[in-house]
C-alpha cells in the first residue's frame, strides 16, 4: 500500500516517542534523504541555475538548463557516469555575457571549466579556489576585470588560462605553487608593470607559457630556462630588456619562441642552433644586432622565421635555401647585404616573404614561388638589379607584390600582369620598360597598381576598366603615349589617379567624371588637348586637380567651383576666358599662369600678378589718375599716423630711460620687432589685424592655446586665429606648420599662415562656423530637437574618416594624428568636417623602430588600450580613437560618463549592450533614432566596434573604414526624384 506524503509524515511523527534513540537517528537520516533538496544532484542543479541566472544568453544556448531537467542533460555539461555529479562545463564561444556566479564552487566534483571566447565581465570569483578537483580552468578572451584571486589551493590544476581579459593588479606570482601546471596563460591583461616572477621556475611540467602583453620589464630570469618541458614560450609585446641568454639552449623541446616587441639587445646566442625542434622563431622589433650564426640553417624544422625591425647585418646564410618547411619569412628593416640565397623557397611551401628595407643586391631570387603558394612577396627598398625572373609568370597565388625601389630593369614577364588574387602590385621606382599587357584586366581583385618612376611605354591599356576594385592607379613619370582610355570611367572605386609626366595626347575623356570617388587627379606634363570637360564637376569627392603643362584650350568650367577643391593647378596650357573667382581663391594666380588667354576679375582681392591679365580695361586715364591720387592720399595719411606714433613712443622711451637707464637697450630692441609671416594659402594677411585679438571674440581654449574669431577687413572674410601658449610655442608651432603646411584635403583644416614675433606665435586657420563635432552633438535647436540629425552625423563620419585615411594612406610619409577626438573635428557652415589640431601628430619615418614617442599623446577616453604598455604608436591608435568618435555619433553620449562606472568608458558600456537587438537599440541615440534608420545606425555601430577592438591587429585600416562607412550609407541619402511616391514622399529602401 502506498501512503500519501502527508499520511507518511503523520505516521512517522506518531512513532517517534516509542522508538530507541539509535533507531530514531537512522530514521531521521532516511527521511531527510527522501526530500529532493538534500541530494547532491539537487544542490548541483540549484548551483547551475544560479550560474545561468548571472549570465546573459542572447542565443539561448542555456535553454535546456531548467529545474525540471537533469544537469547531465544540460547543454555544455558533462557528468560522471558513475556518481552522476557534474565534472565539466564547456561553454566556449557562445556569445555569453554577464558575470561568473560564486555558486560554481558548489560543484565539488568539477574538473573542467571552459568559458573562453565570450564577453563575460566582472571579477573572477575567489570561491573558485574551493573547486579542489579542478584540472582545467579556461576563462580566456573575455572582459574580466580586477585582480586575480589566489587560486593556489587548486593543487590538481593542469591548465590555467585567463589571458586576453582586462585583469589588473600584479601579475600573480602564486602560480608558482601550482607545480602540476602544464599550460599557463596569463598574458594580454592590464597588470601593473613588473618583473617576470622568479617562482615560475617551479613549474617543471609546463609546456605552454603565455605572458605576452603583460607590462613586464627587466630581464628574463634564469629560472625560466629551467622549464625544460616547454614547447611554447611567449613573452611578446612587453618591455623586457637585456640579452637573450645562452641558457635558452636548455629548452630542447621548444617549438615556438615569441619575443617580438621588446627591448632585447646584443646578438643571437650561437647556442640557439641547438634547439633542433624549433619551428617558429620571432624576435622582431627589438634592438638586436650582429650577424646571424651560420649554423642557424641547421634548424631544419623552421616554419616561421621573423626578426624584422632590428639592426642585424651581414649576409644571409646560404643554407636558408635548403629548408623544406619554411612558410613565413620576415626580416625587413635590418641591414642585411650581399646576394640573397639563390635557392631560397625552392624546397619550401613559402607563403609569405618580406625582405624589404635591407641592402640585398645582385639578381632577384627566382625560386620564391617555386611551390606556387606564395601570397605575399615584399622586397622593396633593396639594391636588386637585372630583370624580374620569368618564373613569377606562373605565380598566380600572389595577393600582394611590392618590389619597388630597387634597380630592376627590362620588361615584366607577361603572366605577371594576370594575377587574379592580387590586391596590390607595386613595381614603382625601378627601371622597368616595355608595355603594360592587356592581361592586366585579369587581375580583377586589384586595389592598387603602382608603376610610377619607371620607363614603361605604349598605351595605357583599356582593360584597366575591368579592375572594378581599383582604388589607386599611379602611372606617372613613364613614357606612356596615346589617349587616356575612356573606359577608365568605369573605375567606380578609384580614389587616386596619377598620369603626370608621360607622353599622353588627345582629350581628357568625358567619362572620367563618372569616377565619383576620385580624390586626387593629376594629368600634368603631358600633351593633352581639347577642353576641360564639364563632367569633372561630377566628381564630388575630388580634392586635388592638376592638369598643368598640357595643351588644353577653351574656358575653365564654372561648375568646377562647386567641388570644394583644396588644390588646383591649370598653369601652362592654352586656356582662355575669365578664371572663376572661387578657383582663383583656392589656387591663386600661380595656378593659372602660362595661359595667355586667361584673365582675372579686376575686383579680385588677391595680389596682382603681372603675368596674368585683368579682364576689364574700363579705367580711363582720368580714372587711373584718380586711383593713383587716392592711393597717394592713403599712403600719406598712414605716414602721418606712423610718424605721430613714433614721436609718442620716443617721448615715452625718453622718460622711461631717465627713470631706469639700465633697461633702455633691451626695451628698445622689443619696441619695433617685425612679424615673421609664413603663408600656405592665397589669403591676404595683415599681421596687426590678425594679432590684435579681443577677448570678446574668444571662441575656444584648448591644451595648446586660445582660439579667436577674426574678421578680415581687407579680404572681407573670417578666419580663426590660435594664439599658442608661450611655453609650447616653438614645438607646437613647428609641428602644426610641418604637418598642415603641405596638406591639401577638403576634410583637413586649412592652415592659412603663421606669424611669429619674439615669444608670440599665431596660427591662422580657416574659420569653422559650426564649432566642433562634440558641441554640435550636444546642441539643440529651438524646439528641443538635436542640431544634428542622423544623415548629418553620417556625412560627418564619412568626411572625417576620409580625412584621417588621407593622412594614413596618401601622405608620404604617413601621418599619425595621435589626438583624434570629437573636439578636434571641426564643422564649417555646411557641416563639412575638418580634422584639426596637429600639434602632437607624428610622421612614420623610415626607421628601424617606427614612431616611438617620449610621452603619451591623446585624450583620456580616446586612448587605445595598447598605449598603457607601449609608447610605440601606429595608425591603429588613430583608428581606435576614431572608433570612439563613431560611438559618440551613434549613441549621442560622451566618451566618459559616471553611468559607465568607475574606470569605464563608452567602449566598455557599448560592449555590454550587444547581447541582442533589444539591447543594441538601447545604445542608439533615441533623439535621432527611428524605425527606418535603426538599421543604418547599427551598420555604423558595427564599424565603431571593429575600430575599438582591443588588439590593434583586429582593427581595420582607415581606408577600410571609409569603405565600410560608404556601404552603410542611409538609403534616404540615395533618394532621387524618381524614387518618390505619387505624393512626392521618398520611398525608403
């Protein structure tokens, strides 16, 4: 008979009084064990559900984790087949966020916890130390923060990997007590700077050690070289110094050594050649020098060999040509010399090769692509001579080819022009001759074709029109002849076209105007004829136009004025008619000299040039005489005023000298210093007008000085004048002059002039009527709406991206801004963005180390995370900062707000809201978001997230950012009259 539960417990209570004590205890135990919550299974179920409750699960992978189910049936959970207890949890790469619950400690039999590659935040719970059976703990590639708790009680631990998080505090030295460890990953976190713990030498069983990007300094302790079981040693991207010890030869099991981006000095120890199991070796970006040990070629198992950006010299051992497993080889930016090993690549599946910026000479190696898998062939800036071997005609695997700046000659083998996967072909700055084969039309993946400064001849092949991905075509300084092919207008992605200094004839093709993304067009120094086509005005992105030194005729199209060019040159042609005033203002009279039929308006305020005519001759002799008389009167009046002024100053100086004769000489020197003026654009500047600044015209104060609005009376315009703080004057003045003085781009702020006198320095810029982006994002119009709607914000994002891309990709050498932020993106009257404030910008010069700054430049909230442990900057630091700006544009928020939490910024806040669409929509600025543009805003948000990736290598280039933003164009911006419904409303796509 089965009793109901209530009857069962009633009977039990009635029997308690008459039972012996021993039997009573046994019965109680029996009764408790009939209650489900007392079982280990129930405890573990509750613990797993508590773990689930603290996690965010956008993909619903934890749906099976229910109270009614068995833990052994939960997704990612493994149970012991005998006891039924949970022994493993594996939730790798499941898009989880949230935090790790301390309840994990209730899983007493847990042997493996794998939560890698998610977005889990919060601290590592110290309760994990209670999981005494834990063998494997992998929490890598998350967003964990705080100090690492002491887990030294986990004596059974074999694998500990907490790399690639945001952990702080000291690098945990207690791991030296976990003597059973086989794999240890602590790297890529935000630890305090410190030495490598000597206690790591206790881990005799360790095979994998990753301490890269851990802010380590000092020398590698000898105890590390006692870890004889090590297979992988990774101490990369730190500040480790000293020499590489010969004791490394003790690590006979090593297959991988990663020591790149440190401060190691000295030579490679000869004992290195004893590591015969070695497969991957990277000591790049250090300060190592000397010749390579000849015996290094005895490392027959090498697959990757990298030591770029050091000071190595001498010949490369010939035996490298006998290696059979080499896949990647990179030794650029050293001083290797002599002939390159003749058989290099002959027996290896070589995929990547970079020997650039050395001093190799002799014939170009012919076997680099012998196995037909070579993708990257980079040998620029050497002294190779002779022809390019025919063997490369069959190397169809190539993706990137750069053999520029050598002394190579002769024709290019025919098949080399047909590389279906190549994105870049750079043969520039050699002595190549012959024609560009029509086979170039088969290189359909090509982004850049760089052939400048050679002796190529023949016609520019019309098959170039098939390269629809082409962004840069540089053919200048060759001997190309014939017409410019009209088919070039099919290149819709083309941004830079240089055909100057050739022998081209015929007209400028009308179809060229269809290259809507063209930024830079140079057709100078050819023999082009005919009119300048009106269609050029369709190139809305055009920034620089040079058609000088040709035989062009007719008038200059007025429509070109709407292009907002930064640079123009039409000199040395046969043009006629009046120069449009807007173009004259951009280029000055110099840009139109050598055209006998051209004239300028008589009312032009630019300085007159005797070599260019005035369009109107209306003045009579009487008028001219009257003009001269008026001018004489003005000069006479000015002289009188100056004379009176001088008398007053002389009188005051006389009285002052009487009172303090000791200062008279110094005071006299400072009374009449002359202004030194450096002008960069054609704007009439009056020094006294510029430097007589009034506080009521103050429009901004920054870290480098005050900025004033100044109305120019003579030229009837407005400029912005920056008065530099005296302490920073010389350095900042030089930096901005060097950077901005020669830049011409519609999205870079124009520097008109610089004025200096004594300790005072002023920079004169174009005036930006709408202030900066930060201000505009947080301003409202009268009815409470934001000043910038989404379409304006999008245009600003694209324009700013193009400006930064120009600095990175089109300036030589490239320029790193180092302080990209919303307050340094200025807006003109049409909300066209301009990148400003180049006081801390750096150029990437050709050096062994690249840009290495003595101090961190930039602004908190915009700084890339790698700047916490290195002063080496790259274009990717600007990309990160621009990503923050994109987040400001999308969210309407500031980079730093109290809501984000202590030590948090907009990047962290955004990443915590990407679990599902509902949360993503919360990120968007609700003041501008609406149903029909949400998806457009999310596209830009995705670009921002890519730009702010923690690792620089994962961030896109600015050229890629421009491309992605172009693809994110709101469909309403593509709206035309034909896209309207019958009521005239736009039909949204």
